[in-house]
C-alpha cells in the first residue's frame, strides 16, 4: 500500500503553469481573396496562350519555309 500511495502523491504533485490572457497568442489564417486568385489564374492562362501561339507560329513558319525550299 505504501508504494501505491507514493505513486499517487507523485502524480498529484505536478507543477502548474499559470497562463494569463496576454501570454496566449492566437494565430488565425488570413482569408483568401478569390479575386486575387482568379487574377493570378487569368495571367497564367494568358501567358500560356502567348507561349502556345509563339510555338505554333514558329512551327508554321518552319513548315512554310521548308515547303518553299522543297518546291524550288
């Protein structure tokens, strides 16, 4: 019985921590602005369209030049 009492006493004697309201820092996630996300998406799509147009133009130019050289 004495060993059981010593275990109970040890578990009761845990240190306590005092927390005041000033010590607690609450982190909230910032809200996401949907308009900002949509504008980023539009800019990305616009840049992809420009890249695609550039590569299709380049391929078309190469095909036309090859056709002209082959017809001579």
